[in-house]
């Protein structure tokens, strides 16, 4: 039987301001108010004209999109409630010149063991029109990642998940490449989750683990070998980070260097691994991120300790060389650098590391 461990989602910083804009853009459906299904009557079957049929299909797609965004919204709310830094920065940026917040991508961490890896979380996105694009490898960290691009469902008038759908970046720890002790711990807990990996999106939306809470000793054992493993054991499928699309903000914050200074001037610490600004070899993908927040966690043996939670990232995608002569008002997202860069991502992963958390303190 699957055991679900609750992880506190009580607000650490009010996210009402950021979320209020989004909530007005989605009509929510209460399951309690749904009518009981009527008995199917073959005698009333009718032929629907093509025009009406296409309208019906469009309506169904909109309903599906609404449901999908509602799931993402629940994930986002769990993330904002547990991460005061992310919530505060989003509110600050949005309140500056009434900036609209677009997400570049959402990121999740998983274990590559018995169906609990990338595929466990990617299924939700693929079911709703996402397309797998590129696999990335991180040999030093024993990680693999896959990013997917979203369908074009519009929604650009909202903030966050109510705006243009973001890319999704899902990574997995290659468990079998760890020392014998670490996989034993990971397999123990993923095994206790039963069919939990089939409901990873629900776990993320509810803010709970699909396996029991580990002991403090086991957490420490994992952390010594892989901080990624320890993070995933206590955070599960919850959003690891959201990424703000910097170039879509209004001046002067649409320049990532200005945004970084703005954030630091407000007292927040940025991940300094490899320098605050991470730059791809082609110079077209610029990224930065905060240091992760910490949250109190009570382990199964009663031991209480602050553990790393999530963080917020910023990405600036520059215009591709072949479109450099386009006027600024003609530049669209398709004209900008797409995809991800291993070197940048490897440094961004460090946002939850002990070294960065210690520096933050």
C-alpha cells in the first residue's frame, strides 16, 4: 500500500499578491458541484455539423488546458508557500513597473529507479501536448536530464503558470552509479511508495511525499555522497525551481545583470558557483539563481533539522545571430536561443548545496 508523508505547506511568506492576478484568469470547477452523469440514450444520438464539431473540439481543448494549468497552479502554490525568497522576489519584480511574470521553465528532480525517474513526472506534460526535445548528461553529478517544449496554447495574458506555458526540465539521479549503501536507502523508500511514481504530479500538487519520511541518519548518509539524492528524499516531486524569463520583463529589469543587482540590493543571495552569471559557450543563454531556502523537517526518528528546499532561477535568452537585424518589436521567442546548457545547469544545481547554503547563512 502506498504511504503518503505530509510535508508542511503553511505559508512562510504571503504569496497572495502574486497569485491574485493568476486566480482571476482561470475558472475553477468544483468536483462537488459536478452533476451526476445521465444514462446514455442511443436514440438521441445526432450528427454534429463540421463547424460545430470543430467548436466542440476547441472547447474540449480549452477545458483540458484549464485542468492542466490548475494542476500546475497547485504545484506553484506549494512552491510559493514553502519558499519565501521566491515568493518575495516574484512580488517585488511584479510590483516594479507592473511587470508581467513569464516562466522560462519548471524543474523537477527524480530517482532513476523502478519507474521513479524522468518518465514518472514527464507523463503529465506529454499527455498535455509537450514534446521531448533533448537529453543532457552530467557525469560528475551522476545525473541525466530531459527537457520538453510546450504546446502553443496561448494564455499569455496571465502571470506564472497562467501565462505562456513554460518549458519543463526534469532530471534524474543515476542511482546505480552510486556506492552500494546509497542505492539501498533510495530503493528502500521508493519501494515503500508502492505505485506512488504513477502519481508524481498529484504528489507535487499536494506538497507531500509518496514514501515515508526517512531517518536523520539515512538522510545524512545520502547527503555525504549526493546532495541531490538527499534533497530528493525529503522534497520528493515538488518543484525544485521555477525560472523567470528575464528578457520578457520591462526595462531595466529585462537585462539579467540589472535584475541580479536589483535582487542583491534587496538583500537576497545569489548562487555564486562559477560566478553569479552563468553564460553558455555561445554567449546566448545567460542564467542566475538564488540560494535555496531551508525549511524545518522532522525525520522519522523524531530528529528535527532545517533542510534545503527550493530556489528561483532567472534566464535571459538572446536573439540568434541570424535574426540580429530584426527590430526589437519584431523579435519573438522563436528568434531567441532555445534549449539548455550542461555547463550552466551544472552550476545552477549547486543552489541547494551545503556550500551555497552555508555561504548564504
